[in-house]
């Protein structure tokens, strides 16, 4: 996020409790105007609760929320949801089944004169690509069409910020990717500030200008998709953003020593301390001959665009996993040589091991 980029939404040490359970703890976040921010995390991390606080349907127990520099939630301030100019697109779309598409789009425009309503409905229906559906009812629409109508309804009042709670999760895989791509194109073309909740790291990296990874009610890491994937701040962030081979090792002279090699890192650890290396499956490669660590192929899986291989390396108790876009002629049971292909290895203090997850929201 550029330092000169205007801020559409700012959260400062926002907290929320339900009974004795801390659901959100000191969440601070800046959302740039005109960009897509993805709130990412496992079920129960507090991301949907955070949407509720931003929209105004719930109040924080601590901290403040400001939109375009104006406080909307704080110790002495609370602006009602209808006065925040925030759009909300629900996971199940929440279209009114007894209303036509046209009447669904008109729902958030009831304060406008009829002529202005009609003009706005025609404009948004054309922009979102649902003009041909205007006289139909939700039960006659496909999943992708329902999603588009829900998006059009949320955008019809021209919200300053659009909140989207798992907007693609109800769609089949092939349709989900197409609708997701089209939705991002629409949001970008309208210069819409959007906050999208998702549990899917691949989705967050595909659509987000900014990704906010949450963990047990706190922000674990925020930044661009490249920042979080390439420079995770913890083993939790590294493993959540993509598969990792996790190797325990000993910290010595600025390196972690593991059974498959020594890897440098910038950690403030005492000599002999335990550390952990996270190695992406695509950073490993095997060959029949040559230099490398002796290993044995335990299993192979063909995944279409890639091949997955599990290999055993003495003295590791758990097999290592390899992903390759090149098909290997080597068979299960064959002895091979293991090499790193030069990609980065992420090293963290052993104490960073993630605690068991707790359900919060």
C-alpha cells in the first residue's frame, strides 16, 4: 500500500468479547481506497465478526473505527449502519425470493425518487451484466446469476465500502473461478473499495491487493499477497498460505541445521536453540543420479497440471512432499537423490509452533 494512497477505512486497536471469550483483540488495520482487501483465516478466527463491526450491525468493546477519516465507532461515537454508506453481500446472497431481480435491485434505493431508482437500476444492471435477468425471480437463476444479482444489489446504492462474506463459496469450482475473476474486474472498473472474507489462501492471493491473515482474533500478518507468501512472519503464516515441509533443527552460527542441510536466517536465538524450517514442496527436486541426499520414493499422485511425490529421507520420521510440473519417470520404491532448487527456505523460532485452534466466532 502506497503511503500517499487515501485510506477508506481505518481500525485502531478494535476488540470484541462475547461473554468471557475474546473474539477480536487489538485489531488495527488500514484499508486503501479503491482496492480489494481480503480478510483471510480459518473458521472461527474472527473475520466475520470484524465485518459486523465495520458495517455497524455490532459494536466493538474497545478501539475505534473510522471511514474516510470520520470516526463511526468509538468510546463516545456510534454511527448507525444505515448512515455508514456500506454495502453488504452475504454468503448465501440473501435475495428476496418473492421479488423480481428488478425489485431486489431497488430494495436499497427506496429513498430515491422513482425515476432516479429506475435509472440507477438500469445503470447497475448493465454494468454488472444482469440486464437480461431483470424480470426474473431468484429461484429461476443459476448460482452464478444469483451471485451477480446480489453483487448488483449491493452496488446499486453506490456504497463507499462493499463488504463481501465468502461471496464465492457456494459456487462449484469451475464456476467459482470464472465468477471470481469477473467480480474482480467489475470492482476494479468501478474503483470500488471492497473487503472480502475468505478462508481460502489461493482465493485471497488471487483477488486481494492487500491480504490480512487473522489468527485467534488477532492480525497475524498483513501485506500484499507476495509479501505474505514470500516473507511470512511466522510458521503459521507460512503454512497457512501454502503447503510446507516442516523440519525441526538446531540454531547454530546464524543457520538452522537440519537433516537435509543448513539454512541461514536472521533470527535472534541463542546457540543450540530449537528452530523450525518451512520448505515449500516446489523447492525440492529429485533425480536418479548425481549429487544430493539419498532418498526413496514412497508414493506418487498425478494431479493433472502437476505431480505430487512423497519421499523418505533418513533420519526424518515424516516423509517430505514434492510438487513438480514436470512428470517424473522414477517409480515408487526407487532410490533417488534429493536437491533444493534454490528457492527460499523460511526459518522461525521453534516457539512459533501454532497452538491448537479455538473456535471463536
